[in-house]
């Protein structure tokens, strides 16, 4: 399923204007993990794909040759603030991303069932996903589970079950997920986390912070 979701990207790259020396960009399978024996259908399969682009991936809209340029959209959930998880769109808007010729927008989706700020954040992110899709631009969502510690501060929750749930929630945001990607932390249970969505994913290495 994850490979089918990458196919439209390959089609768009092949149909875009080509580089005089390098031709068009491409999407191809890099690593495939799954199965127990030859000539059998595996119960599940994890496919890692590479999307290689040249010049502008949508013709002449990209600002930097060979780069995917993403604008950060929600920057209002200040660390340590009482409203930290109420994180509306306070930076790039979908209209500003389109006007600047950027390839998409990035949204942090922090989820804490006990924090009332989670609901308006989900609503804002869902509206942004829909608006970005209307202009055929990528929505890069970073879903992360959070909880309050003993001092009342919001902290990243390392529970893999809650991360799987956060991934499932983010995958359903917006009127369509046709242009949605997920940015996820690399964990020891990455196959299970990736299995919670059919969307293309980018794995984040290193510490994602408190």
C-alpha cells in the first residue's frame, strides 16, 4: 500500500519538465523487508523508497534547484507555556506557501488526550492539510504523543502504543491525504509504527526533544 501511495509522485516527476542533461526525477524501491520464505506472500512488508528530484519538482515553482522547500506553519505552541499544545497556524499559511512557490508546509501535531489545547490544534492542522491539498502541495505532519509530568510540563511520551495512535490520528486529518506525508521519530518499533499508516513517511534520526 505504501508503494502505491508513492506512485503518483513518480508519475508527476516523469511528466514534469526535464533537465537537459539529467532527464526527469524518479521514485524507486530502495529496501524491502518482509516475508519468511521464497515464493510466498508475506503477512506484511516494509518498503523504503527514494524520491530523487532534479531542478524544480513542479516545473519552475521551487526556489532552490534540486531541493524540496517546506514552510513551517505552526509556531505558537511555546515550550513551557500554559497553552503549549494549543498550536495554531501562526507562521506560513497555505496561501503564503502557494504565493512563495514552496513545495509544501510542515505542521507539528502534538497529542495529549488530557490537554484541551489538542483539539484546536487538530482542527487547525486538518484545515491546513485540506488547503494545501487544494493547491496540490505537500502537508508534512509530525504527530507526537505528549503527556504532563509531575511538574505540569508537557513532555514527549515514549510509549510506542501512543505513537502508533498518534500516527493513525494524523493520517486522517484533512479532506484528503493525497498530498500528506508524515515525519516520524526513528524508534526500535519502527515497523509497527510505520504499519499504522499507508502514507509516505520520513524518519527523523536523533533526539526529538522533551
